[in-house]
C-alpha cells in the first residue's frame, strides 16, 4: 500500500460525527511525505510564478501558476494524486482547495512550501 492509500485510510477521532468520517479533501504533508507521494506516482504541481520556478523547483514538478488554476481548474492533471507547492504554503493551499472544490479528493499541500523542502535538504533543480 502506497503513502497516498495510507493517508486516505486515516480514521477520524472516536468522538467525530459520522459526517466527519470522510477523508479530508486537502491534507497538508511535510517534505518527506511529499517526496514519498511523488515516488508513488503523485504529480507535484508548482503554483508559483515562472521566475520563481526557474530559480529553483522540485525535480519533475509541473509549473501551473495559481492564477491559471483559478481561471480554469480543468488544467490540472487527472488520474493521479496532486501535491501542490509554492514558496511557503499559502498559494499552494489555495490551489489545493480549488482542486478539492472542483471535486478532486486526491490533493495534498506541501506544508511550508519550497522553504520547507529546502530546509529538509531534498533535491532541487535550478
């Protein structure tokens, strides 16, 4: 079972309402979990501006600025889980929420963004 499946199977607290039993539409993940999700086939969606992406990004990440997602959420790749990333986590959380509002249940937000990824010492491309 991959990391995505394990995260989806997390159970709510025992005192949660029955309606709370559905998995959260967007889940924050740390850099190691984001890297593991990518290794399991998830797509990293970098929602920053082109100049930010060009200066440093996660290997294999797809650039899709948040403004483009806001205009047309159908631009998002389908068929695989998505991990959204920005510089610090705010724009990516917004983009992930847009995807969830459009019906996606396989969305994750890299908590702390590229700053957390870099602090974890994970690989980047210029």
